[in-house]
């Protein structure tokens, strides 16, 4: 009943579940699915591995992060579909307690913000 109520108030497209998708690129590693689907959402990714909030498009940073907490995690993928990436991901701290997921593009050497940890 809750699902029906939410969909009637917010619209069918506003209420969905998430499922993992087999792709190493973070922006392509999940899909929206119908909450009523038989398969249901996949098991969650372990906490702390990736932030739950990813930006729609990575945001270019003016400079490298000052404080890196973990990394790098290298992701090189997508050459087969023309959307290839070569990135080194890091967990960084912007202000005390604010953890960000940033990457350095290995080709351009530029830094980007990909997500924010909750």
C-alpha cells in the first residue's frame, strides 16, 4: 500500500528500487528497477566501499585534494563501447568529517569529484 500511495503522489517514475549492474565504471554500475519486480534489488554493496551519493556527472576540481585517506583504486574499463575510462579513485577529506570520493583521470591528469559519503 505504501508503494501505491507514494507512486500516486509522486509519480510512477519517482519511486524505484536500485540494482547492481555488472560494470566497473561507477556511473554505470547500477540500474533503476521496478520495486515490484520479481528479481528485486541485488544485495547491497558492502558499507564503506563506495559512497551512496554519486554525482550525475563528475565535477572537475581546481586542485588535488589536500588530505587523501585511502586509495588508489584503479578503474580501467569501457574500451569496448567507446566510453572508456582510466581513473585512480581516492577517498579524501575536504573538511573534518566530510569524506569525498575523488578520482584522477590518468589521461588528462585532472582531478574530479565523483561522490560524497553520507
